[in-house]
């Protein structure tokens, strides 16, 4: 029969798609790719539109910003493997360090290039519980109780999960030592070692309560909120607020622990990529725009803690006052924390036994 | 027991021929099996399918249609069509060539080739994607050379096409090999003896003999090419509006709490599945018909 006709119509169809294809990339305008972590989807959607407008008003060029989201570790891996990100906006400094180290796409001292450790916004780690807090979760120690189910993503792939883990660890150190400054006091070395052993015990017990580790923060949110698994979700503050806003106020509550970690999600221009694309000036302007008042307003609107003093003041009521320690204070920076806790065979690998 | 039940299921068709051959008709067994089957189908096929459409239409037809106005959704649909438009013809040619080689010739390594064709069925799609990252990624074997020549494979359309071709390449060949083996070489030999050229033999004899199986393979290949998630997810880079195919876009929308749009795009894939089923049934019916028609004539000719 008419198999020939069939084949020729297949060819014709292929050609039609061929005509459609150029419309994917017609415009001569500038394109930027921002490779980001999970919970920033909504923020960058709005921020990108604002920046395009700003850039067009300033230079006349139209700039389109493409977004890619996922667990921060996974995203960094993709950039290392060749995903051509002009800018990376990831969950923690180590992920960008990894890009510098493994693929040499930007200098090792990238974090000094922008103000505030290259972190234009901060956040912290809080708990999301179901309405009425049926399990009575008040602080970190409740998460290690037997019979409570805790949701957190996988620290191996998710930046947020690493903050979660370190926040829990820091809580025990604070409880044991009283003052976190003593962590680096040589005279208290024996006490610190004891406190670290306690912290390890505590975090082990906590992860015994984790039924599922998603690869990114958004996956965990979906697990907790949509699939209804778990009693408490250790979450980015911004992600917790967003979940409440998007999925039903009145279904969940935010619990702020007695102490938490100051999360500084950093941003960086990927030098080798922007030089290849010829997009350095716009990429740099894009990141600097995050620090402007307008950018900081958007940041605050999406529940990230702004750096800009004026904006921070205006949004103060939105965020709970909580004692925050930094990773440098307690863990001696990301490189060290990564090596001790999250590298292959590190403490997390020793602690976490998948069931 | 099970055998008895299967026999009974045939009774409506066989009753006239076999009379009351099966006397031990136990109605409850029949109904148990029928209801278990239907219940299972309902639970695992019909209900989820209905859920897709219910969720997609939750906010009305307006919101449903609006989901397709989103440039990112349109780009995902376009990319999916493009990938299928490349992967399916490529596998059609490959499948035909491979099946022909395997069915009509003897050569060294034939068994190995047959086994290799099945490889994508045996390998997890995630691994299929990872293979290409290891091969073409910046840290991979060919990555540095490719990037110095400004060629993007991974995290771009070529990578997605490659991964899709890999995952879908058994479909056409698998359909054709048994049929071509069964048909043997006689007709081709006759054509050649009667003076037909190689191409003529191919177009007039070989191809018409396998056309329905070929079409069947193409339909399945296309369905998988458009629906593939795992392998494509690894090589895509998830750039919104650029390297997201429809299945990936569904996941993104879902993760952004945009349930109506997620299920709207999912409903397109569900519709594709249903069209595939109908087309498949039609092709099966057609091929059975053509076999029935063919048999007496070939018998006469030979």
C-alpha cells in the first residue's frame, strides 16, 4: 500500500517542525541562564521581569533570563558537567566552590567579588508543622524524639538540607557549651569534643526519624504538604512561608526554634561562560541589581531576609527574631563543614543508614 | 483452576464449535476473575486518567486553555514534537536496517547484535542519560573537545535527541525481527530471480510485507519518545522554555504549585496515550486483515 506516502508525510512533518524551530531562537536579544536552587523559583520569576525592564530602560537591549532549578548540589554538578550558566545563584557557598574547584569556571576567591559574602539575601531554617501542632514540636530536641516523623531533603544533593543538618548540630553545641564562641577556644577542646559527640548522637537520632530524603527542598515540600507525609518539615524560612501562602493558610504552622543558622545563599557570575557568551556586563549588572533597593524589595516579598538596612527595617515584622549563628562561627566555613560532614565517608554517611 | 477459568472465557466464541464441552461452569469463578481484572484496570488506569483530566479542568476550561498560552509550555510542546520528529524516523531507518540484517542474513556477531538491541529495555533510563553526560559532559571523554569547537550536546537539544533515540531504539526493530524471520527469504529471492533490482525488491516486496508491523513499531516508538522522562531529565539541564520536554515541564509546573497547568500539559500526554492506543488497535486489526487476505493469494502464487 501507500507506505511510501506515509514515509513522505513523515518527512514533511519533520520539515514543518524544522520551520518551527528557528522561532525558538530568532531574536538577537541577550539571553542569560541563571542556574539556581529549588525554592527561588518564584523570586527569580518576578526578579527577572524587573531586571529585564530595568536593563531595557538603561541600555535599550532586551534581555531574557532563562531559569533552571533543582537541588543545589545537583545544579552545581550540572554546571560542572557543562550546563552553561551565566550566573549561578545557589543555596550555599560550597556548591559554587565546587564549580571553581572541579571545573575551574570561576576564580577560587569568587565570594569576595560582591558585598556580604556574595549573598544578597539570607534566610534561616524553621519548622513547618501541621495545623495545631499536634505533636507539640517546639524546638530541635523534639525532632529526635521517637515516634515523630521528620521531613528533610538529602544533604548530599540539597543545599537546604545541609543548612538543616548544621543548624541541628549547632543547636546541640550551643546547649552543651552555653556559648558558641567556645567552639574555637583551645582551652575548651575536651568539652567541645564531648559536645560534638552529643551532637552526633542527636543528629543520628533525628535522621532515624526521616522516612524519605528528597533530592531538593521543593521535592520535600511536596512530600510534606501535598503527599501529607511527616509530622514536621525542616525547611527554609522562605519555603515555609511560601508553602503556607500557596497551599492553604490554616493548614500549616511555622515553628521557630530557639536557635538556628544564618543561611547565606550566594550568587556568582561564571567567568568562563560569560566570556564565551559575551554577556559579562549584563550578568554582572543582573547580580548587582539584587542588591538595589528594588531588588531587595522583591527579595523580601518572597520571604528572604533582605540585606539593605532600609528594606530590612520595613519588613522586620515579617520575620521572627531568632538567635542565629553563622557557619563560619561554628563550623569554620563551608569547606571545612563540607569535608567533615558531607564528603564521601564523612559524618553524614556514617550517621545515615537508609532503611 | 486458573486454566479452567481461561477456558471458560473463551466459551462465548467457542460455544458453537465445542458445544457444551465444558460442563463444570462455575459462574462465580468467572465473575471473580472478570471483576478482579476490571477492578485492577479501573484502579490503576481509569482512575488516574480521570484524575488527570479532573485536576486539569478544576478551574474551568478557560484556565485549562490558558495553560497552553504560556510560552514555556508551548516551547515544551514544540521541543517534544521536534525530538520525536528526529528520533522516530532515525529509529525507523535503524530498526528496518537492523531487522533486515538480522532476519535475512547470517553474519558473525548476529546474536550479539540481537542482544544489544534489547539493551535500552534492560537499562534504567537514568543510566541511559548518565551515559551521555559521561560521554559528552564537560568532564567527560568528548566534552572538552566539543566545547572547544563550540558544540553543545549535553544540556541542549542534541543531548535530548540522543537520549531519546537510545531509549526508543528497540521498538521498531523488535516488532520487525520476528515477522521478517518468519517470512523468510523466498519472496525476495523470487523477485530477484524475476529480474527486480535491489531497491525494487525492497520497495515492492520486503516493505509491503512488513508495513503494519513497522507502523506498529513506529507508533510505540513515538509514544515513548514523547513520554520519556528519566533519560531526558538527566541530560536536559531543565532550562525553562528551552530544554524542557513536556514530561519535564509537567514536573516543573507541579513543583511550582501550578497544578492546573501541570495537569493540563499532562492531559496532552494522556490524550497522546489514548490516540496511540486507538492507532495501535487499528493497526493490529488492519494487519490481521491483510494477513487473512494475503494468505490465499500467496499460496496460489507460490
